[in-house]
């Protein structure tokens, strides 16, 4: 892990799976599961989640099986999230 700011820690979930609490925290910081859904993932395609995003509960369950259903990176701070590498949004979140 790498500390990016006093209250922001990098968590590489490609190396170590996320816990239920971590997935729930991510989903609590966004307005919709669609914001963090990796629509290019085979499961998302098979289930038609690009057109009709999953419920929060369905995404939690699926992400616990395969964290790659969540887009990366996800940056959390103070109950807010930035999904992806939007430099301006990251600066605003971390600034």
C-alpha cells in the first residue's frame, strides 16, 4: 500500500481481493453501481449490465467473486470517490 494523502491509502485489489466491507464502502461513495462497473468484463456483458446496471447487492456479490468487475482505480476520501484516472477530479478530491 502507498499513502497518497493523510487519509488516502492505495489499495491494489488486483493483488489481494477486496472484502465485503471494502466493496460496500466503494459503492456507498458513488451514486450508482454503474459508476464503478467494468462493462468490458465478461460477466457484465453476459448479464447485460451495460444496458441495465446491476443492483447494489448483485454487484457486491459478483465483485466478491471477481474484483475485476470494478473499474480501476477507485480513489476514496471522506465518503467521496473518483473512479478512473480523471486527473482533475483526483486533484479536487485530494486537494
